[in-house]
C-alpha cells in the first residue's frame, strides 16, 4: 500500500512472575538478604571505633549503626533521639531510633513480624525476599558474646539475621558492633529447631500437627515460653542522601526530641536515687551491680557519646552552640565512664564513697549542653 505509514507495534515487556518460596522442605534451604557483609572480615562503623568511650551503646541502636553502614548509609544522623534521655527511676531511657525517622532519613521501613509459624520459616521467607529479620535472642547461644554470656548465662538481646543455611545449620547476623556467624547447636536454639530433624525433610513439620492446629505461638506458650518479638526490615526503597541533606533532617528531628526532654535535670535525680541504692548494690554484690549499671550508667554515657559524635558530625564551627553542645555531652559520656568504674569499686568495698562532685559535674554538663541546643534551635527558627 502506498501513501500510508505503518505504525510500530509497542510490545509491553513481560515481567517474570515473582519467585515462589517453597516451604515444603523440598527446595529452599539457604537465603541471604543483604549482599555485602562477610563474617570474619567485617569492619565496624566509626561510631564503634576503638576511640569510642562506649564501644557498644545498646543492642538496638548498635544494630542500626551497622545495618545502615552495610547499606552504604551514614548512621550519624540517628543522634537526635538521645537528647530526650531521662532517668526513669530504675533505669535510664533505652534509647532507640524511631521507625518514622529511619524512613524519613534513609527510606528504610521497619514492621513488626507476626510470629505465627516456626521461626525458620519466617527467616527463609523474609531473607529470601531481601528483608533482614530483627529478632530477640538469648545471648547464651551467640558466639560473639564469648567471655561474657556465651554458654555462661542467659540474657535477652537483639540480633538481625541476614543469612541462613538450614542444611549446614548456620546463620550470619548483626549484633552489637559487628557481623558474626553461629553454627550447629547454637542455631538449633536460636531458630528453635527440633533436634531430630537433621535431614530437614519438611520444614512445616517441625512442630507437627500441633503447630498446624493452633500455630507456633500457641505451641510456645504451651511449652512455657513467650513467643519472641521480631521485626522485618524493608530496604528496597532506601535512599542514599547527601551529608548535607542528612544534617538538615537531623536538625529537624532534633526539635521534636527536645520537646520531650526531661522537665528537670535527670542527672541530679539519678544522683539522689543512687545515694539510696548504693547500700542495696553492696548487699547484692557485683553480679547485681553489672545488671544495674547496664540499665543506668551505661545508657547515660552511651547516649550522650552518640549525641556528641552526631553533633560533631554536623560540622558546626568552634564557638557555635552546636559545637558547645557537643563538648558538653562528650564530657557527660567521659564522666559516666569514670562513674561506672568508681561505682564498681564502691560496691565491692565498705568504705564511704563520695561521688557527689563527679555527679554534680555531669549534671552541670547536661544543663550546659541543653542550653546550647536551645540556643541553636532559636537561631534556626525552631
């Protein structure tokens, strides 16, 4: 035919169907969520560097420092969540990055996992879809705690599972300041596997008919155990922002956290409580003291070290309010390190211990740091 132009036919690409996760036990045995970290060759982020006053902060914030770093994202911007830290009476606030800030800063989304199946099934499902799993775990079965808890005492902590190999009974996980592996019996307990299923003929049959009837959570309760708390982490929409963008967002979040800071100086309230608690700490001994110190002095020191490091990362010039706040909070972190050592000596001795000068210095540093942050926010119009 002449005088007419033919039109090209546009063919829409055919998308491949999503991969199916086979939970029958005949296929899926291994999964990995994030491709980067390697146990044994992992280098922690600078916030966990050897120059830190508090190498480990708490198990949850430590995980986020390393998970974000493994994604190529800068975790310094998490620091504003520390400024609302308060003394709650029997602990200092267990500071955590709010989930909405993780989404705003990095495009990372965290959702609670409904643990209704055997844990290994959830691990295969989510890791296979590129979603690491954050789970509560017993440090008794975590090899990286050798010398403290591993095969010595039971204690609750949080890990992020990134790799699993069910045939080999191996997992790789983030914990505290690093990335580690667990094998064999440790994995059996961490994933709550059955001892007599080494051939793993059917993942869905690990709890047998009872799981099918009432669910994994009910089976755990019947056995006298509470189902663990777990979260899955969606990273497919992560955003690599510039340092300048992250600094701007961090200062925006700072205003929100400052609005919820303690109404009175929490270090002075802690000092008053400590005077009453010291005889009890001496009566109960060092084992009790270490647990008490983790929930109190360590959280205080670690939080304000993260605040000081984050403020320094903001890049404010010397003499500016943010720079002054960084110096004040770094002093709180340093003094808390001194306090935890002096308290250990005081608990193991019957001699009087006058810690009031040290505590009053920490209280004054808290006041100075908060006043500097107020001044910085006024200059920014917040």
